[in-house]
C-alpha cells in the first residue's frame, strides 16, 4: 500500500512541477486538468482503502437487507404503475378513477 501512496505522491509532485514551469499568465491545458482529476480520484480511492475497518462496518449497517430491498422495489413498482396509468389517462383524455393527474391516489 505504501508503494501506491509513493507513486501517487511522485505523480502529484511531477504535475506540480509541470504547472510551475508554465509561463506566467498561461492557463493549464485540458490534459493537465484531466491529469489532476485522475490524481484526485486516485488519492480518494487510496484514502478509502486505508479507512479503518470499523468505519466500513458502520456503512454496511446502513444498507437495506435483501428483504427490505425487495419490499422497497415492490413499492417503487406500484408507484410507477399508478403514475403511468395516470399519464395514459391524461393522454387519452380519460380520468383514472381514484388517481389524480400527478399519479397520487
């Protein structure tokens, strides 16, 4: 892991040197911006890998269980079906019984 950090540091130092060598008043190129974005993403990923295991466990407990996820998906499908029916009814000029124009019952 330390090798990855050293490599990222070398790349960052090289990028900083390159930017410092640019003539005064000139802007960095699009390639420079992309390189910096890639370095930032790399460092963010390295930080995430180094994150303590206890922090990751807390994150996992926030996730839905499989059963909760299925219930959530079923509810989303029902809501979507109601809204689609309301849109079809509005398009054809018919009023869907018990459903408003926004899809709410």
